[in-house]
C-alpha cells in the first residue's frame, strides 16, 4: 500500500509528512428496544473523536524545504516544543490537508528513530477531542402550600384576655347562690305549712 505523504500542523508546529491517519467516530447505542414515538437521538450518545497520526519530522524536510531549510537541530527543537504542549495540558488544533480538528488533547506520543529515514524521526501520536457544554441558569420561584402567612419580623398578637373582677365574680356567684337559697327557702316554707296543718308541729 502506497503511503500518502502530506504535511501536518499541530498548534503551529509543522511536521514534514503524514504517513498514517485514523480518525475514529464512536457512539454508545442502546442495546434495549426503543419505544415507538421515542426520540432515538436522545438515546444515542456520541463519544469524543479520537485521532491517531504517524508523522515524520526531519532535519532535511521532505516538504516545505524552502520554508524550513536544512537545520541539524530541527528534530530536537520540534520534539521539545511538542513535549511542552503535552505538559501544558491545553487543547490544540490539528490541521491536515483534508481536515481540521479543534479542541484536541494529546493522549500519547513517542519518537521512533528509523534508519530508513536517515536523520528523520517517525512520530506516532494520539489525540482525543475535548467537548464543552454551555452553563445555563434558570430562575425558580418557591411557594409553600399550607404554611401560615406570617411576615418575618412582625410578631403575632395573642388573643386579648377577658376582663374579670373579684367583685363581679362574687356578685355573680352570690346571685347564683341567692337564687338557689331563695328557691330552697320557698320549698321549706311550703313543707313547714303542710306539716303544721297535719299536726306534726305543736302550737
């Protein structure tokens, strides 16, 4: 299989050639039956894009020779910059001749020296895309059902006590007692009259 040689740019770092590229698009699809009328797209979850590249970097550039020229320190310089990108842990943009991938993070890379490339280095490198979501806020109103309508800081007045006086109580009690006594005295007089008429009391 003939290899397609094309330049690649990783966040401003230009490599001489792309030997191999594999972009993987993967989704989690539900294994259970989906109910009729249900939005199937809500059940399919897309996973981050992964990108695997095999790159070539050389002191004698295969491509862009007029731009870079020959530099015996170019390979080490590029590898040093790539290590800095890796440890910065910042998302970057990867550009190939047939696509641009944004928000990519380096998962792994290694430099392999190959005799067939002379002073060039073959560099397998893997990326994974970082996905962002927007933060949204929603205003909510809370209403308590069945709670007393009491305003904070306003004390609730206690019911007023009924005025009472000892005099009123005594007169009321005395009045009740007087009525009872009056009734008892009336009945006693009637019994006394009947007893006297029957001769139970002498004189």
